[in-house]
């Protein structure tokens, strides 16, 4: 077969646009590409390999003769159309959280649990972006020192909430500079010049859904049912790339030099840790990069066998589009 027939649902969105870019850049073998959006996009087109591809409106027939369907149009679209794609014998790679915790659905970060794709039944889930970026650093350490629990806080970019949130921040920055009132539609408060300890909706236990995804998805991806994680997820006025401050406790003592060696050798992540020269990971340095970065590695002064560090990664890439295409490559 010469290449795969691909569908991208949500091709006009923040993640969808990256998907097209990653498929192109990695020379994923494509026989045809169907770019799918809502009726709002009819008549518009997207660029792919120097071609202009007309957007198609999502329908029940969108997956006929499709081999691989990437979904990045939100949970409701995935809930309804992933089963339709599977029915049409396409393999769905879903960026939403709808199916991630279903036992028969592999939830995969190729650097960590690539072998889990083997049992798939036509659907593979792409992990939560913050979880994916933090696990890129936690997992290699876990393999050597056995992680027990994690405390942390995330610093999440607005592009994680989609293209409209990027515009909201841009508009608010402009409004503030002109002394105009800042208006919020995506977030409950202005995000410009502010931080919101609020990502996703609140649960009865006081955490947000986003915060609990880290523990739940971490357990599934690392095959570690006892893993515990308490996170505070924070939206910050950054356009692109998430960061996570992590304090992790391990079963075994963690000599800091050995931890640095482990991180320096781990796939998909770079050690950037020269604080005396002001070198540490930052959103601006990882934006549009495939690799995540880890730094500020130090012995945690509050945990036994603890290590603290800071990890940044482009959540549109490793947290979404890149990871999804890597999954497709595994297939
Ligand atoms: P469209 O632009 O055609 O409305 P983001 O995550 O950046 O907000 O993007 C959301 C993506 O999901 C967009 O590509 C959007 O397409 C797509 N989308 C939203 N609602 C629908 C729908 N009802 N049918 C198909 N695609 C949808």
C-alpha cells in the first residue's frame, strides 16, 4: 500500500493545525488527507504539502475509506464520531479525554508504553497534555528509583484551550494597553496580566478534572495503580507551552547526579540545568520544539528520597499533535 488515507477532525483548530504540520514534517506516509471541520469552515481550506485542501464538514460518511482518523475537535465530537470512525474500520487516535480511562482503550506515550498499542480495538487515546509533559521526566526517573507520589503545580498556556483562547489573550493585552476594559469569554476572568488556579471544571473533591487526570492517566500509562499525585493546575498568560513544577517521592534514594544522568539520556526530553548561567527550561525555549526540557533538578528538602524539578514542553506538540502522530507511526 502506498501510504495511508488520513482524516483530521478539527483541522482548523489549535491542535489540528499542528497535526497537519507534524504529519508533513515527519513525512508520515499519506495517500490522501481529508481535513474536517464544522459548517463554520465550509469554503475554507488548509495547506498541506504545498496543496490547498478544502475543508469538509463532519458527517457520518467522513470516515469511509479512511485508515487513520485523528480527532481534535473536543469531547462531544469525539464521543459521537469516534464510534462512527471505528465502525468504518478507521483507527481513531483521539485527543479528547472521553475514552482515555476505558480499560480496553490504550492510552499511550510512545516513549513510555508503546507496547500498549498492541491490544487496541480501533481506538487509541492521546493523553492529557500536562500529564504527558510531566511524565516525560517522571517516567525515566521512575524506572530507576520507583516513583511513589508527586506534588506539583502546572503553568498552562492558553493555546491548551484552543484557538479562541489565544485570541482572547491577544485582545486583552491590546485592550489593557489602550486602557479599555478587558472582556472574557473563554475564561471566567481576564487571563492577561493574571493567573487562574482553574483549568477544566471543578469536582466534588475540590480538585479540577485536569488535576485528577494527572494521577489517573499517570497510573494507566506507567502501569502503576498505586501512583499518587496532587497537582494544582494554573492557567498563565503564555501563548504556547506548558510547564510543571514537580516534587516527586521515590522508593529508593535519588542521588541528584544520577538523576541528572538519567534525565540527560531519556528519549524526547533534554536536560537544561545550569541555573548559575540562568539556563533552565522556559515556555519560550520549548515552543514549537518536539522535545520537552527538564531543569532545576535538586534534592527535595521536604521529602525522603525526593527530587524536585521543573519541566516545560510544547503542549500542542508532545502534549497533543506530535504524540498523536508518534502513535500512528507505531501502528
Ligand atoms: P471549525 O473551525 O470548522 O469550527 P480549537 O480546539 O482550536 O478551539 O479548535 C476546535 C476544532 O474543532 C476546530 O477545528 C473546529 O472546526 C472543530 N469543531 C468544533 N465543532 C465542530 C463540529 N460540530 N463539527 C466538526 N468540527 C468541529
